[in-house]
C-alpha cells in the first residue's frame, strides 16, 4: 500500500515536471522570436536538441539569461586555448581567431578557427559544452545515489531497504535477474553485470534529466549520437573481447547453411560480418533517434502555437490549448520511452553479449 | 547533417567520464550492492531451510515423546504386572512352606506322642509288674503263714488247673 502511494507520488511529480517543460519551453520559444523576424520552427528545434557552448535559460527582450561555459580548444596551428564562452557573444563575435560557424557554414554552431585564407578549420574541441555539463551532473547524481545505497548494504545487508534504496533495489534485481541473468546465463553474467547496470542507470537518469526543462536538466544528452556511440562501442568491444570460439566459428562458417552460400563466394560470412557491426550500430541509432524524436515532437507542438500565432493571435491561443494537451501527452509518453529505451538498450546489449559468450550454437536466432 | 555527426569533444568527455563512472560504481557501488543482495538472499534461504529443519525436528521430537510416553506406560504396566506376580508367588510359596512346616510339626508331634505313649506304657508295665510282685509277695507271706490257707490256695490252684 505504501509502495503504491509512493509510486503514485513519483509519477505525479514527474507529471508536474513535464508540465514544467511546457512553461519553460514556451518562454524559450517566445524568446527566440525577434521583432519583425519570421518564426523559424526548425531552427528553434535544432538549436534545442543540438549541443551548445552556453546554457541558455531564457531571453527577456534583448537580454539573454544563460550560463556561460568554458571553451577548451586545441588548434594545430596555435596550440591550446581556454576561455569562457561569453567571449564569443553568442556567436556574433570572434575571439582570438575563433568564432562559432554561422548557419551557412559546414560547421554551423561549432567553434571554428579562421585560417589566413579565410577558410574555416575545426580545431580539436574539448569544450565543456551544455551536454558535457549535463554528463558531469548526471554522473555526480549517479555516484551520490548509488554510493549512498551501497553504504547501507555494506553496513548490514539484512536490513529492509529504506528510502531511495527501496525504490532502486527492485530495479537492480530486475536488471540482474530478468535482463542480464536470463540473457547471458547463470555462469557468466556476473562479469558483465557492472557495465549493464551502469549503462541502464546512466541512460535512464539522462533520459529523465532530458525531460526536466530547467537547468541542470533539459540537455539532449542521450539524444546525442556521440553519447550513444560510446555506449554502443563499449557493448561492441565487450562482445569482441568476450566472444567464444563458437561465436567466431559461427561467423566464418555458419552451420545449417547450404555450402554454395559459403563457397566460392563467401556470401554467408559476409552477411554475418555485417551482422556483427549492425548490432552495435542499431543500439546507437535506436537510443539516439528515440530520444531526439521525442524532443522534436514536443517542440513541434509548441512551434505550432507560434506558427498559428503569426497568422492571428486568436488562432495562436486556440491552438495553444491543443498543443499543450498534446505536449503533456508527449511528455508522459517520453517518460515511458525514457524507461523503455534504457531497458531496451540494456536488454539488447545483454542479449548480444549472451549470444557471443555462449559455448553451444544457437540456430535461427540472430537478433537484429 | 550536424545531428548525426558525433562531436569529438563530447566523444572524448563521454569516454573519459563514463569509464570513470563505471569504474567507480563497479568498485564502490555494484560490488557491495550485489554482494549484499546475494548475501541477503542466501541468509533468507538459509533461514527458511533452518525453519523447515526445525519444524521437522519438532515433529520428530514430538513423535519421540509420544513413543517414549507409550513405552513408559507399557513399562509401568509390565512392572506392576511383575510385581503382582511376584507377590502372588511369594504368598503362594509362603503358604506352601507354612503347610509343609505345619505338616512336619504335626508329624513330629505325632511321632513324639506315639513314642511317649509307648514309653509310658512300658514304664507303667514295669511299675505294675513290680507292684504286683510286691503285692503277690505280701499276699504270699500273709497266706503262707497259716497252713489252712496254704491248703486252700493249693486246692484253689488245683481246681483252676482242672478247669483248664
């Protein structure tokens, strides 16, 4: 009974948060509409889901309320540069040869170095961008949560779970028993459990933080291809290093396939090798696309208000009711997606690893 | 398309910080948490097993108690029965012994009586004979003092012989 009421509280809190998204995004959209300039929905959406050198919170008239972030660059011609992002004045000015690429540039929105002949060269960019800050915040949160929980298990494991521990323990048990153990098998699952648990909670917390509109939430971290790429690469490397002899033999010489598919043209091995790479690739794209799409759709509904508002104020107000309802719906859907995608990434990683470490051959199960 | 091109900087930070996160969590969070969970499951398992064991033991003990009780009752009955038998046999033996003793005493007494009587009769006989001799002597002395009487006597004897 207590559990149910607690879950209800959490859900309603998250609901309120998604409601909060509504207001903050509304502000942001209003801020992005300079007088006389036409409202550009795709620019707004792209700016929102892309990375940024500053953490924009709101804009009142000409005043930008944003948190400046440090820029760290390594140029092949002029070495290391470190400065604060306010020096670039939101991309309108250049600073010691660096500026943010404009919309027509190949590196739109990224810091570029202007060479002597006027061409733009991208330096090695180690800047602490909005996404990097979000990454650090999420990691700090994860460490705080799990180290405090771990302390309770270290003190006395026989005590009943308390506080956030009672909320996370079933999740940890679910990942351990129903995801990892069932996919990899009783003998080998323990080796991969730390990575899969870390990946699950990392993706989950960043998905949820992406739904929170105010700082430090709101960055589209798990909807960034670089982040999902690293996660998928870790799974890929894990598979390559832990693949059993059977797994590699299966790639070279798939059993149960007619010989003429292997000789003289190695068609099956070719398909199998592609399969090795598509698995992590799919992991990378799925997470990226799902989270980014959610953000795009929610923002798209908001943009509708302003697109109609430009035609007539009444149309704008009329559409806003529908838009807000739809965005609340999307917010709830995204909440579900946040959990589902974290689960799916972990489950598929576990399945791929399980298939790779398995000693006996399994037929007709490739899992694409 | 900037959206699907991974940023070098973010890739770098992600690799560094995720590796750090994974290492820290693995060492300081997952290890104690997973060990704690496993230990708890183990202890619950053991507790259930020992409870089951204790239950079995209890049942065994109960059965043992009942058996013991039954045995004790049987033993008691047996002892009582034996005691009764012993009592009976002692009484019977005592009776027999008493009868035998009594018989023996009776026989001895009878034998003594017979012996005593025989002795008494013998003694009486000798006393009577000596008395009769004395009497006869006195009578003879007295009788023979006068002739007439001697003659009577002799005639008397003769008469008696005749009669015979």
